[in-house]
C-alpha cells in the first residue's frame, strides 16, 4: 500500500450534530480546507494529512441522516460514496442518540466496504445515564468501534491506529440480518439483477438501494435500459408494501430501525431513569411560550448591540488610512485617468474592508456561536409561528439574520431549505433586509439628522415591508411547502474551532463573490465620473429624481451608484451636492433626506446580490427581485413625500 | 387522535403517518417511525409548532402544525 502513489482516502460520514466536524478538525487540523455547511456543499474537499509519517487523504462529507439521495446534502454523500469508492469509511456516531445514529451505520454496513465506527460524545451519553459497551457494539455490527470524545481530543490516536490497521490488513464486513419475509424478497431481487447493472457492489446492498431509493435515484434510467427488470422491481416493491402495509422504502427503514433498537439495547445500559439534566432545565426556559420570546428578544438586542459596538469604531479606524491613501494618490497621480482608476480600485477594496467586514465578521461570529450552541434551531422553532404568517417557516430565520450582514451569503444560505418554493420566497425577501452597507446609510442620514427614534422606526417599517411582501409572495408562488420539520439538537458547549470554521465558510461567499463585483462596480463608477457621464445620467433620471421624488436632480447619479454599491450612495450624495457631511441640511431638507434614504434602501438589490440571485434561483426571479425593489422603493418614497 | 390534539407530557405511540412521501421520508430520517414512543413537550404561541420528543430515539424535533396534523397517535399505556 505504501508504494501506491495515491494516499488512501478516508471519508468521514455521520448524522448532523454528531460532532463530526470537531473530530475532523482534531485529525485534519484547523487549516484543512473543508466545507461543512449543512446542505450547501456541492462538492467535497479532499485534504491530505500526515499522520505518523503516513499520508491520508481525508474527506469530510456534509452531515447526512441517511444514504437515500433525498435532500441536497444527502445527494453529495450518496454521490461520493458510490462514485469515488473511498478506501475507508469512518462513521461518526453520536453515542447520546445511539439508536437513531445506528440506522445510518447499518446503511453503511450494508455497503460492505472497509469501515470504522467512531462512537463519539460518550461523555454526553454518560451524562444522560447511558453506558455503552463498545465491544458488544463491535460484535453486533461486525465492524471495529472506537470510542472518542472529539471535543477533548480523546480517542483520536486509537481511531487513527485502527484506521491504518484496517487499511493495511483489510476487514470483511458481514451482512446484517433482515426479517425472513423481507430477506426472501431481497434474495429474489438479487437473482433477477442484470449481470453488469450494479457491478462491484454487494448484491443485497444493490437490491436494498433499488427498492428504497425509488424515483430518487435510477428508476427513470431503469425503465429505459432494463424495462423487464424494472417491472420485476416494481412487483417486488408492491409485494413488500402488501406484506407490511407501508411504502417499500418504509419497510426497509423500519427494518433498520428495529435492528438499531435491538443493537443499542444490547450494547447500552441505562444506569438511571430519565433525569433532568442542566440542558433540559435551560431548555424549559429558553423554549418557554413566554420567557422563551423574552429571552430571544434580549439575545438579539444584545447581538446587534455587540455588532455595532464592535463595528462602528472599527469602521472609523479603517476608514481613516483609506482617506489618507486617497489624498496621497491624488497628490501622486494628479487628476488623470490613472487617478480615477486607482481611486476606483481603492474604493472597491476599501469599501469591503472598512464598511462591510467590521459589521459582517462580528455578525458571522455571533451567528456561528448561536448555531454551535444549538440556539439557532430554537430560534427557528420560536419564530416559526411568525414566519408562518408570511408563508414561510422557522428554517428561514437564519438566512434572514445573515442578511443583516450581507445579502449575498444570506441568499446562498437559503440552500438549507428543502423546498424550492421556500428558497425562492426567502431569496426574494432577503434583498429587503437592510445589510450592513445600508445600515451605515440609515445611521448616517436618518439617525444623525432626524434622531435615533426615526432610525428605529425606519427599521420597524422595513420589517413590516418584508412581512407584507412575504405574505403577498407566498400567495403568488403556489407550490407545496413541506412545513417545518426541524431537529432541535441538545445544547452544547460551543467550540471555538467550529465557530472559526463556520465563520470562514460564510465569509468565503462575500470575499470570493461579492467583493470582486464590488471592486468592478467601483471601477466602472470611476470611469463614469472620468468621462463626465454623470451629467448625462442626471439629465436622463431627472424626471424621476426631481419630478417623482422631489430631490435635487444632481442626486440622479447616486441612484446608479446604489445599484453598484449601496453604501457609496452616501459619499456620492455629498459629492454630488458639493457639501460636507455636517452642512448637509443647508442644501437639502429633512424630508428629502428621508425620501432619499427610503429610495436608496429599497430600490434594486445591489449588483452582487443581483448576481447571486441569478446564480441561485435563476434569471427570471433575479429580474423579478429588481422589479419588486423598484416598485416598493417608488411606492414608499412617494408615500413618505405625501406624509411629510 | 391527531398529534395536534394530544395533551402535553402524555406518553404516546405513533400509530400512522398519513403524509406524502416527502414528509414520511424526512420523519424516518430523523428517527421517527411508526410504533415509536413520543411525547409532546410544548408548543409555540399562537398555534405555533409542536415540540415533540421521541422517547425511543431520544431526539427532539419541532413540527409545524401542518405536519403534525398528518401524524396519528394513541395514548401509550405501557
């Protein structure tokens, strides 16, 4: 094996919240480039790790409940296991929810490929009063079992030793048993299996997968290629359904469920009855119908206070050198094209560093913290009622919160939603969530010139707009939503490493996607200014700006800027009006400030958001989003004019 | 009875799931099978979701009312 130039591949697979990422971190190290956002991984990342002088290619698959390609994360896991044929499977099993985790383990055992079970979080199980005997588990499953406590780094060495042992010496995984009637049907199917259809697979495993995946995998293909076999398959499925009175996939799943229960009862011993542990007591309060909401309000208030307390001084700190750099550039390059291009580049790079990141990184860190502790799922449960009123459900909560930082990763995060309908509605609503760039404008204009309560009111109205739009959209986009089915993981002590890793993954969408567009947008704007195109734009837009909104017509070009860069609208506004920030009121009234802020805030998702909408939900909806935003912005700013 | 009609804190047994394939498969994945012992722990305000604990698998999930309507349960006297 050592002479093989390709290092052996080891794939980590486990159910969500089984501590797989912590275990993976402990082995691959924090520097390993991995992707682990539930349901969002479209490809898995290999990373080569040197352990004891040998190299392993380790692969982290997204958390998956089963090996049926049902949701996007499961499709990744399924595709990988069947396509890449890893040399070793490490199944991470949460000891505290043993019997459920074993259902996935049994599915893996059916593949009969070399595997190890990492029985993780045994400390948590012991706290729950469950003592598990790994040797009994090993005997029942027929695969090696190693106990680990990944969060304390315990059992890692034993796991790696076992991994090399299995890689070097091999291991034959035995079949697990099925009830006699089900076994008979599976045997019948294996006899009918066309010779080269499932080459290289265990034939019982192939039969099981054919029965339970149904239309989710290769039914369509079979109808075309092997119509006779497909007819047999359908007959056997129908016979299985007749035996148990439930769909065939449920027959298979129930078989594993009962076997898993039997194995866990055999290997585990309950030392004491159900005892109230600390997390159950905490849960009683934070999920209480009254206190739960009070607690959540407090958490989120604190959340935003922290973000602004951290973000605002950081922003000032970072903007200062950027301003100095601009003056220096002006002195060096004069006022030619070179200066304009350099300035555009500076604005683009600097805008990301000084305006978005100071607010966005703290938001991401706090989000990752709440997710790691297990609070985000609880917030989803508490807010489900309200989300229901606007046609969504609790799982949309976390993309919305992300939207306050930057809309781009928020749109990407909608991938955790199972139904396309929910993804579309949530993605269409996200551009109406004031991101950190727009928040700077609201704070600088509304809070500064009209007072903090006006800014607060602005937010309340903004949220009302989101609610009304959601309500309307959910009536337009008619499709079935499966409703809320959300696991509430037990509360955990957060891990800094996990938080850092989640934050970095979220940040990747901003840095890799939104930022380059931001820079490109800034360069375009510089060129517009250099060639004097702003005057033409102002002229073209003046019926809207002066006539429709009652604003000075010089502000026309800032609206274009609003599309390319939301937060630049402010700076541009001052430039266009030829005043500095403190003297703004000498050229424009408070009412006009309000109208301007409303219009800039709502009108058109910024270029990066538009591009991500296009990529995630398609061109049609991206344009619908633009139409919606322009419509809402026009209606609201007009309304504001009437009221004032 | 339907899960939505079940009283809190009473041990129940899942008698049947009436939903379509999507709901059934998701529940199976999360470890909720016919015959499992469950208990409704709490519910959100204003007809919010139900918080359901599976005593067999020792997992808790939040179920929207729409989903909960499709789950039939009976009191578990064991």
